[in-house]
C-alpha cells in the first residue's frame, strides 16, 4: 500500500514530512554526533577534539537531512530511514566507551 493512499490530504503529508525533517532530523543528528564522537575518541583522537569535530559535522548532517527530507518522493522511505537511523544510533550508544 502506498503512503499516498493512506495520506490523502496534502496538508497531512506536509505535516508528516515536517515532523520527520525538523525534530526527527534533530534527533538523528544528535545520535550521529554522539556515536561519531565516541568512535573518534576510541580511535585515538583527544576526547575534546572528537566532541568538537562531531558537533561541527552534526550541523552539516542536519542540513543534509533537511534537504533530503524534502527532496525524497516517498514518505514511507523518509520515515523508514528516520526510524532505522534512530534505531541504529540508539543501539550503538551503549557500545560507546565511557569515562575519560
């Protein structure tokens, strides 16, 4: 079944896209920053530098997510990538090294 069949209202489709793009993209960017900082710190980069670099990359990631969210045609694909990315980020967070 296509999302177009479920969402007949263009306003509802836009609202679903906005929710996936803005708060969903923020959550994806936050998870990506946390995982990236942990990976870089584990790879030998100084923890402070890893956090700063990851935070800067988070802005780029969020911008790319916003652009992609409004460029992709399928709402199913948008929400699938969003939920899959959040699940992957949530699953990887406990594996990140703790402490300094």
